[in-house]
């Protein structure tokens, strides 16, 4: 499907060609000077038609018909598609706002808690913890640097420290939230967040389909830990994107997120300065 912006470029190209061709044609057929020829073409295409300049030859009149049919159509096409583009951008901004509101609900209700719990059993967390302490002075370049760093981070957890029963209880209590968010069509546009929800929803199903988690074989436990690690990687990356969005659009929410940063061991919700 051709995008609105692509259609604008096509119509604009046609309009420019019509103006140039019409100007040259009026100069050759009607003997007008460059400025008068351009003026005549523009007022014709713009449907203004002052009548102060009119074609005197048959060929000139035919050219005017072509200008009206092609030029006016192209002019209207550029204008209409420009308006459509502005409306689409406004709608997209509104959709993004709603998407991030839902992401905010997720992190407020469960996401930040999940991050804190997983980070505590990540044996390599010390390597990256300081890099995840986001501050108010961060620039887009620093967020980009952090994403690049996360692409090489292993995202592992100590399987011996994973209390599967505790995780089953925690996620089961939040299962309704996962379902509600997954059912929201607005989030379909945000594939990475949908992948995150699906990862933890899958982990929930895996845990709920088992009986006594303390008696499962090592291979099965390793499988569950692997599911948790996959969710961990998606969770951290989505959290970084959410922090960047809040910093740009909602400074007061960003302030609270900094003071409850699950990777900042010195974080405190209480403002002391």
C-alpha cells in the first residue's frame, strides 16, 4: 500500500512538471515573458483566474485545458494528502500516548517489581548495574549507548536462587493484568512490548501446569529458568525505552521512576534535596 507521504511526492512532482511545462509552453505559444507565463500558469492552477492574461491562440487554449486538468488535480492532490499526513501524525501521536500509558500501568503494577526480583538473582548484575542508573541529565545518545550495551549482555539468572513457587504465586496474582493488556488492540502496534507480555504469560502457563515445583527434574527446572531469562531480557530493554519516553514527555513520572529504579541500590522514593 502506497503511503500518504509517497503520494504527496508523486503529486508534487506532477505539479512541478506541470508548472515548468506550462510556463515554457505559454512562452512559446503565446509569446509571454517568463514572469508573465509563470504568473498565468499559477493563477490558472490555483483556480484564481484574474482574466488579465488570456490565451490568444488555439494551441494556447489547448494548453490551458491541459493545465487545468493536470495542474488543478495535482494541486488538490498535494493539499489533500498534506492534510491527511498531518491527521495521521496526530493520530499516531495519540496512539503512542495511549500505548505508553498502558506500558506505564504494567511497570507500575508489576514490571518494576519483576525487574527488582530478577536483578537480585542475576550473577552478572554488578557489571551493568551502574550503567542502568538513569539520571535526569541523560541525552538520547546515552540511551542509545545503553541499548547497544544491552545487545551484548547475557541476561542470565542463578538457577539455584530461583524460587519457582514464589514466582508462580507472584505471576498468578498478576495473570489478569497480562491478559487485559494482551487483549488491548492498541498494543498490537508495539511488537516488543507484546513480545514481553507473551513471554511472561507463557512462563505463567508453564508454572501453573506443574504440581510440586520443588520435585521437578533438573532439565525441567532449567527450561523454566530459560523462560525467565528470556522475559528478563525483554523486560530490561522495554524498561529502558519507557524511561527514555518518560524523560521526554512526562518529567514528573520520570522523576518517580528514577527514585524507584530497581537497578539503583541507593534509590529512595523519598526526596531529600
